[in-house]
C-alpha cells in the first residue's frame, strides 16, 4: 500500500510549483494551469516510458496510476467541496434575478441532461455500443451541472458584465444540487432495471439524504449558535457535513444531497450570525472554508491532469471523447436555446443567440461530474463504466482547458456583436 505522506508531498509540490510558475510566467487562470500542466507532465512521463525503457519512470507512472482518485473524491473531499459551495450561496442575493437564476438552474439543467442523454443514445446506436436509454440519461445528468469553482474562479477574471457574471455564478451554485437530484433519479431507473424498486431507491436516496442532512445540521447548528469560540463554530460545520455524509454512506442515501442541505442550512445561520454582530467570527469561518475549498480543488485539478495517463490508454478514447464533447455542446446549447423564452428579459442587451453562445462556452464542468461518474461503477459493467468515465474526463478537460483558455476571445467577439446590435437599434 502506498502511504499518504509521500503522495501528499508530491501533489502539493505540483500544486505549489505549477501555481508559482504560472503566476510568474504564463499568467493564465490557476485552475486551467494546474490541470493543463499536470496533463503535460503525465503525457511526457507516458511518452518517455514508451520510448525509453527506464525503470524509474515506470515506477512513477505506476504510482500515478495506483493513486485512487475515486477514493480521494468520494471518501475524502466531495462532501467538503459541496458544503463549501452551497454554504457560500447568498440565496437572498438571488431575489433580484430569481426568475433567470431559477430557469437556468432547474429547467436548463434538466433539459441539458435529457438532450445529452438522447444525443449520446443516438451515437451509441450508430456505433453499436451496448448503452440503454436510462444509462445515457444518467450520463447526461452527470455532465449537465456546471461547476461553481470554475464559474467563480475562471469566469470571474474575464471582466464579464455584472449581471451576466451573476447569472453564471448563480446557475453554477444552484445546479449542483439539481444535477445530483437528477443523477439520483436516473441512476434509480438504471438500478430498477437490475431489479431494485425505483420509487424506494429515489425516496431513500433523496428524502433520506435530506432528512439526515437536516437533522445533523440542526444538532451542530445548536453548538454553532451557542458557542462564542469561532474555532468551535468551524469544527461544528466540519462535523456536520462529515457526519451527514458518513451516515448517508451507511444507510445508502445520497451523501452529495446531504452535503448540499448542510451547506444551505449553515449559509442561513451564517447570515443570521452576521446580522447580530458576529462579523469577525464569520470572517474566520468564511476564510477557513475558502482556503479549504481552494486547496481541495487545486489538488483535484492536479490529480485529474495526472489521471489522463490512464484515460489515454483506454480503447477508442479519441473517438469516444469527441462524441462526448459533441453531445455536451448539443445538450448545453439546446437546453439554453429552449430555456431562453422562460427567462423573460435577457440582461445586458443580449439577444437569445448571443446569450446562448456565451453561456454554452461558459458552461465549464469540474469535480462533481467526475465524482458522479465514478459513483456509477457498482451499477455498470466494466466497459460501460470506462466509457462513461472517459467521456466525463474528456468533457471536463475540454470545458476547463479549451473553453477556459478561449473564453476571453469568445466573450470579446460576442460583446462586439452585441454592441453593434445596440448601435443599430438606436
């Protein structure tokens, strides 16, 4: 067994070293840099191992491949990442654009999952892949939600208009929970095809998770509200999300939904604490979760990049990755185009065409999609699971690196076209 400390040192060395190099030299967004440079390092090591028979290189590659990304995501960090994202949601801020945020978070995510699922199902039939429609719809729910870390960290640096940036951030914060709920529904249908009762599965996973998240959070919030020590407040929040996630694992409920419920409840209490003068304590609370969230995501982007070594060795990886990316573009663009009429007034003078294009290219995916894809292993055969995981990897890479790196140019072109439309209408 590989010990924890050497792995941690190597990963943190990459996080710090690559981040420092990017800060001083390339100056691109940190999340993109960490993933891109990690992919390059993994690819170089793979190429060297193929062309140069060096035992040391082989050992390094073996260590990379032995790193259990699924264990890291599902057992170590997913609950904290989801809690941090939902805890920082300022639900009261959404009131001024509640309709638009609601449409994008709920309707658009649902339509995106359906469109992706049907598109991939069509391609699977053309390629004679053994994919059922429920599995394809489950795949769609995995890649439908946009990533809040990408939205807040990557897109916020491009100088987007305030309302557009608010919509992207609001959508990504809320549709995590929607995506998880859709995933639970479609995965329940997949399990039902294996003999499980779909209604019981859905009630247990969704309702059971919500109850566990609520009860555990309520107990920990009692301590959170009564103690004057800000350290203990932070410890109470850590205990709440970890305990809720652990209980969901024991009772076969959705730990992701319980984590989101915990985050929303602590977000509400956090606002109340600030309103009664606990500003300094809440500042420490916010700082802790911001640092933890950034560290966990930085580590995740590095591991995702290095893990491409395994994905590159999968059969038909290029064809399947291309199909996955095409279906993602179809699902995202189609869901936005269908949702625009329900938005009401489109902010910043955008018409439906340029709004759809901007939000399609700004729909970045991240760790949640990878975590959901990995959680399908027990319900899928090995070949199907590898295709789902490989396709999810491809979408995360394409949206984070390719779309992330070109977002500034795309936005500049779109803003120029929108400005021209405004001048014509005057």
